[in-house]
C-alpha cells in the first residue's frame, strides 16, 4: 500500500489525490451578488448538508492552488450574506462547467453559460431556472481554514426556501431519485451521473438490531465466495433461523441439485452452496441466502 505524508506533498499533488479519492461529491451551484449588484454563478464540489433543523448546507470556495487568490463567490458572500444553491442535473452539466470559467469580476456567468435568471423570493441573488431544485439561503458564518494555496473557506448557508420542479416528484410528492438525474464531481475532468442503472438500495440497520457478522459460522465469515457486501447483508438479519427452517431449504430444487451433484464432496458442496447464496443475495433474498449458507 502506498503511504503518503501530506506535509511532503505540494498543494497540486494533494488536490489530485484527495479529489480522486473523496468522490463522488455533490455540486453546489451557487449564485451570489456583490455590494454593487454584480451577479456571480459558480459551482463548488466541496459541498454537503450538515444539519436538518436548522437546515444548513456548507460549501467551500477554496483559495486557488496556482496563485492563492480568492474567488468571487467568497468575496460576494462577505459583502452580501445571501446565496442560492442550485442543484445540478445531467441536462445542465455542460453549461454548469462553462460557468466555472474564471471570467473577470462583473461578468455574469448566467449569460455566459446560457442559463435563465429567475428572481428569488427572499434573497437578492437569482435562481437558476433550469435547476431541478433551488435553495434560497442566508449566510450564517464564513470560516477561513488558512491562508495557504488551496485553503478552504467554509460557508455555512441556512436554507430559508426550497423550490422544486414538480416534474421530479413522485406520486407522493417526494423527490424521485430516478427523475432528478443528478450528477456528482469526481477527480480531474470526471463526473458521474446517478441513473436508474446504477441506483441500488441498502436496508438501514437502524430499523432493527442485526446479529452481526461475528455471529455467522467461521466457514461463512471466511468464505472464498461470499463478498464483504454479502456478509454485511447476512449480518443485518435480526436472528438466526431455526434448525427446522434450515432443513426445509434442502427441498428447494436449486439446493437439492447442489446436494445431489456433490455427494461425498464436502468442499465443493460448500462452495456451490455459497455461490447459490450469493445469487440470492444479489436478488435481495437475504433470509433464504442465510438458510442456504447454514446448511
């Protein structure tokens, strides 16, 4: 394993390693305004939500790595403590990238990138009409993390109004994860798109107390077939099945076929049972998979 001491790395090297490793990152597409009324629109991937009540987002316009200068967004929020955080989806990602160009102060990136300015209800900066979700925010605090090249400036933005395009809502009025089609930032020029093809669910362990991987038999925990994800799902079961429930599993055609094909061959039987359990886990049938590996 490569081990690096951060103090030995330049700002450019650090940025490269960190931005490729800490990914994907959501994108804060922030519109701000200065004291003279100049509008700025710029994306930041050092961004996330950090509180629900109060609803607080934090994003960071870092000092430029190449020359240690600050960005217009930071200068603006120090003058006018308001912003709009516009969420970026796939339909607008190329225009969003264009808006990240370092235009001179006073140049409106809405116009340069071809976005539509939408008047906000509570704050002065306009919203991006094309964004599926827009948060009108007031700035509670700006925290400088240093004066070095690449040092961040944490902007704590409290959401006051939420605007949502109704086309991304489901039948219950909630945001549909498939419809919103959000994108996220990776390292370098790389982005990722959150589509139905790469969405998956993980059962929350908070709803119940899982038995834990440590309660699984040694042969299961150290299986050469089952993955870490497989073990995590098996360990999230509330209780081990009873012996009679496990025995009934032998009657399943897939299991019976394994037993018939591996008479007198315990090693291959275990491997094939684990492969069968792995397939059921991929289909989400965790309880049956657990019974199979316990045979």
